């Protein structure tokens, strides 16, 4: 879910429901990888023929492994995951995010153990940053040209967002000390949703600036935006949020 960002969370969730870690861990790395990409709908029998020459062997092997399991895991056409790639940076393409998941499967027990340790997760960060793949360390998508420089499967900002959206909420529920650690995390650069949130609630990004320094502040504002702004169709006129603020004060 976290690897899907906002646009591809549902497709990632559908994959998680169809392909459990327990099931995939019983397979070889190559088979698990092929099943993930095939079930996601990213593979085709002629893909290796239209791809760059240095990619063809890898893509053909994916299809060969996927073909053996296709009948068991392929979604019906009307339920196939609907991925959104337009508007995203090449490094955030859903195929690359899926590739990082396939590499995480190889060390899932270690990742699970590190994730259950006390926050902050220094060991987990180092491990996730070290994930690499012969093909995906040099390609943005299945059909893209080889890049001149290596690309990390999971960068620090993506890992930080995973902590903020997933691990810290779980840890805070079980360990109050995690809240102290969470409060110290600096906020990321403003995405479009945060910019809209700042302008809607404060009138401008400049006025909102003091309330966007830390991740917990950004998350709180996004929650308000989701609960009120996205639910109100009166252009603020009938929004119940001001009345609730008055009650809290």
C-alpha cells in the first residue's frame, strides 16, 4: 500500500490480497518476481521483442516463468489492476515500486524483524537502501533504456514516508516513546496535496509555513483536509470545521 503512493495504492492492495508473502516465500526468487509482474498485468508475450536488446533476456525469462503460473494468478480482464503512471517521475513508476517489493521478499524475515525493533529504524533504513537488482538498478521501466548511473530501488525519502505513514502509527500505538521520535522528523517538500491544503486552510503557503516544518504537522493538516475539505462541496460556506474548532477551544 505504501509503495503505491496515492495514485496506485488500490492496485498494490489488490496484489497483496491476491499474493500473500507466505505464498510467494515458497517460490524461487525468479518465480515470485514473474508472478508479481504478471499478476500486475505488466507482462506480454512479445515484450522482450520490442524492448532494448540488453533487456530481452531478462524479460523473456519473466514471461517464461509467468506462463507456468498464469492460469492460477491472472486477474480477469474486468478486475485487472488499473495502474497510473502518467504524471509521476521515472523513479516513481509503479513497475519500479513493484521491483523494490520483489527484492524485499528475498529478505522478508529480516525486514520484519528490523521493523519490530524500537524506533527509529536505523538498521531497517540501511537494509532497505541496500536493496538492488541487476536489471532495476539501471532501468526505470520494463521497456526503458539502460541508465548511465545506478538508481536506488528505495531512496531515503520513500523510506521516510513509509515510516511516517505505516511504521510510526503502529509503533506509537504500542510504545509511547515512539511519539517523541516521530515528532522530530522534518517535513518533506510540499507536494500538490499539501499545497492545496495550505492554501485552503490558511489562505497562502507563506502563512501556513510555520505549521509545515515537521512531518506530524503535515500529516495532521492532510487529515483535516481529507475529513473536511474533500467532504465539503459548498466551497467552505457550510464547512463544519470552524464550529468544531470553537468547541475544542
